[in-house]
C-alpha cells in the first residue's frame, strides 16, 4: 500500500466535565469522554432501539486544551477530528492493559463546539479550534465567523499555481 490514513471524526456529547492535567514537562493535556449514539427501529417489534458508544479523547494541543477548559462541560456537543492510537501499560499487579483513544496532537486534529447558546456551552453560537493549519482561517478559536472570513485568505488565488 502506497500510504495509509488514520483519521477519526466524531460528533457527540461530553459524558462528564473535561479533565485537565499537567505532564511532568509542564504541558497540559485534556481528557474527554464523548458519547455517540445511533437509533433504529426493531423490524420485528417496531420498538425504537438505541446504542451508545463511549470514546476516550486525549488532547495535547495547548490552544485546544484552553478552549476545552474554558468552554466545555458535561453535555456539550462537539465535533472532533483526531487519530486513533492504542496505549499499552502494565498495572501495579503486573497485568498488561490497553486503551484505544482518539488523540489530537499539537499539529493535527480539530475540535469544534456545536450547538447554540443554550446547549451548556456558555459561549457563542459556534466555536472551534483546528491545529496545524497555517494557510487558512481554520486555525484559532472562532466565534461563528463574525470576525474572520471562513474560507482561505482573500489574497491567495488558486489560479496562480496552475501552470497553464
């Protein structure tokens, strides 16, 4: 295979308040538990069914950690882009443990707050932060696009790069 892709996209709700902690080197990390649900009707009974999956999200991007700390709480709806990683460690009893998480590193991934003012965000209509994108306005915390255009910088012309 010439290449591979490790990208996870979730839209869900926080199941508890974010956990913010500091590493030994002083970097801050946010841990989130996000619930995603799917619903369907049972064909035989007509009964509505629901299945909820819980996802662990770990954020190492300090700017996104600040947004999480200041604006998110239990029940907040978020859009997450990250990569899937599995950690392995040995507990105090010598048993090997594994944890699979969605990880947002310093220069990849994205978190966007979804929902309105009443959706336990405490902030604006929408807000988001994307990491590692210096060529457009998706980097930085936004408040619904009122202050910044939502597309690429206006001075950048895609036709300038076309060789014909």
